[in-house]
C-alpha cells in the first residue's frame, strides 16, 4: 500500500474524520495486550530464546537487513540462529514451512527467501509462529531464533523485542490506524528492549544504523561489470524513495519506478515505454521475485550492508548477554 500523505503531517481533515475508527482500533489493541498480560490469552513458551525484530509503523522500516545483521552477529559468537517469519505474500499458510534455496517467493514470501539466500541460516515461515520456532529447534538444531516482524504476534513467546524506525518518516503523525500509520500507540516503544532507527538517530532513540549500498550485481549470478549509462530503478518496498536516492547518490542516470510494498512483479511491470534495452536496478527483496521474468538478463541488484554505530553495537552486546546467558549454560 502507498501511505496517504495525511499520515505524515499534523492536522488535516482526514485524520480527524478517521479519529473515531482509530479510537476503536486502539481499544482493540489495548484489549489484546491486557488479555495476554492477565493470562486470559495464552503465550506459548518457546524452546529457545526468540528475539523479535519488528515495528509499529505500517510498511517497511528496514528491519529485514537488521535481522540479517543480527543473525550474522549471533553466528559469529558461536550460536546456531534460525529465522522465523510470517511469509507475507506467500502461500505457506499456517506452516511451518522451511525455505529452501530453490523456493519461490510466491510460496514462502519475498523477505524470508531473501534472508535464506543472504544469511544461509534456516528460515521457517507460517502464520503459526510458535510452531515455526519449535520446528527450527527440533529439525534444524537452532539454539536461538530471530523473528522477522511478529511484534504484534503476542501468542509467540519472546526473550527480547527490538523495534526499527525509519528515521526519515519517524512515527508519521503519531496516530493509530486508519488516522495514521501506527499499528500500536507510540507508548509501546517504552516497553520494548531496544528501539533502533534506520538512517540516523531520532527523537525516539539514539541507537541507529545505516544501509550502505555496494556495487550492482547481475541477477543471473554472472560476474559481468555494471554496464553504466541510463537505467531503470525499480523498488517495491515500504520507502522506495530511500532506494531511489541511493541510486542517485551513486551518480547513476536513473529513472525511478515505484511499486507497492511486496508487489508481485510480472513481465508487463518491467516493459517500460522507453529504454527497452536499459539495465534494470532493483532491491534484493524485489529481485528474488523476478528470476523467471523475460527481463531477468537485464536485472541487477543493489546489495546493501548494515553499518552500525558504536552505541548500537554496545546496546546489542548488552542485550544478547542478558537474554542468552541462560541458553549458553545449557549448551
């Protein structure tokens, strides 16, 4: 979905009009949390520590690259991490379904497929996240699990919660759906373990990371050099403007094309009316859905690397030390 502009500015008639619905939505959110806190709804205990990386903002905030970075960090410290995800956009259903190298995004979702290929860690998807966590432990031998999203999946037990904010968009107008872009009230940030901003510190947190683009890579895996010249830049992510600016900062003669987050690409989407032979530069998340398209030979991806601040490195070290100490003693 493309967020309405009213979500990002104070005042306006549309948020005011939607205020009663936002109030009802907020009451339902509060009721759900109270139900789990009181024990009326049951939290399913996890066999291993689960670290949730999520957001309270509708749409992408950059949490998936941070998930990949966290998995690599855990592996470097001797753990055997796995990843659990809803598999948005896929047909996995309740699951649990393991993501394989040959999996298709239409089956397991674009972000889980990207994470599996980028990290090499076991990835399990399904609406029933507690079952996916149990499968990662029992079938893949994982001793810690990182959940890509799932902050609002309160039935899944967790050892820690990390919320990612897009530094450019912040919390928008600060209102709940549908008057604003928030899934939960801003006060939810006070109850999580760590709030991290993608793009630089914000008023909500001093902990931040940046996404640093690398060199374009051909989708077919060949080592061909980037051809240069004019190109189409395509993004079907939560904040496509960030990707377009990254391409512009690289000095590319780029023509941007924005699509909705998690868009399923078809050949006609990339049949542009001009520049029929130009290369097409895409995000890694988008490109995993395009290997079968006739334009695949012209598609390039722009890999990104998470660059963290010393403050975030220290905060994550403290968080992992706290929640994994018990698991370490049992290994």
